[in-house]
């Protein structure tokens, strides 16, 4: 049973690792850029721990702020994203159970938005190839907010644009920093365990459930609220 005392009015989705199971491809692309091209000498686990927020923030955490110019960071990030897209495109699909969930939520009148640290280049790659525009009238990306997750800005902006009270939103996320952002926004959340283990989210009081995919009974329970 979900510990939920309200009927959700909006579902807010992170994208990478939450709607599509692609974080392993991002990990490979980042590890290649950071280690082979930029000589950071990080383990895969160290790379994984840095994979949140904007690309330029990741580079700043690894190499220090000011190490690269903005133009250099933009070029590094675009090379990484192109490598990711080329590798992942043959595997591009929604996580199991998400397609019928989106249809059911839309039929119930539940509003939906995407709140992601991804750049428009990657958002368009996913949303347009999977024909998802009709489900998501609101998409808030890395360029739309000053502060990235774990700041709540991205999810608060989603709620504002949808015209929904933040406390009536459910966030779907795969990363601890994303769950923290939802908590900071005053929102309950459901974890997708595509990259992290359930215990990685034990400290967050807003987590309703940790699920492998959208066929989990928790989703049906949520839709029946």
C-alpha cells in the first residue's frame, strides 16, 4: 500500500533512467570522454556518482570550476551527447509499462510534465523519436532553471506551468539527487531502480515506492486513487 493521503493531480517525470533505461549508455559515454579524452582517471563508480545536474556542472565537479571555458564545455558535452545518441538509438524505447501508464493517466485527466537536467538536443532525441509530445505540454530542461537538482526549481517550475499545487504532484526519478529535489519541492516520489539500488534512497522520507518498471502494482494503485 502506498502511503498517500491525496489524489495526485500531476505526474512529473525525470527523463533519463526514468522514462528510458539509458543511464548505462550515458555512463559509458562520460567515462570515455572523462578518462580517454580528458585523462581524469576515474572508476566507473566515481563517474556514476558525478552523473547529475548540468553537463557543465559535472565537468566543474571533476576538474574544478574555471578549468574549461564555456565554449570548451559546450563542445565536450556535445561530443559526449552525440556518442551517447549513436550508441543508444538502436535501443531507444520506453521502460516497460510506461506507455499504458501514460495513456491511463491522460484518460484520467492527470497532468504530466518532464523535468530534466538534459539539454534540448537529448530531449528532442527521446521525445520526438518516441512520439511523446502529446502527453507532455510542459517540458522543463537544464536551460530553463538557474539551479539544478537537488534544488527543487525544475519540479516547481513544472508544477507552476501545469497550474498544480506542488503538494499534489508525484515525481518519478531514478537518481538520489532527483529524489532530493522532489523532497525540497514538497513532493512525494517514486523511484525507478534503473541505475541505483533501493537502499541508495533510504534517507529520503518522500519515497512512496521503489520499482523496477511501470508494471509494478504500485503504479496501478496510484492510478486508482
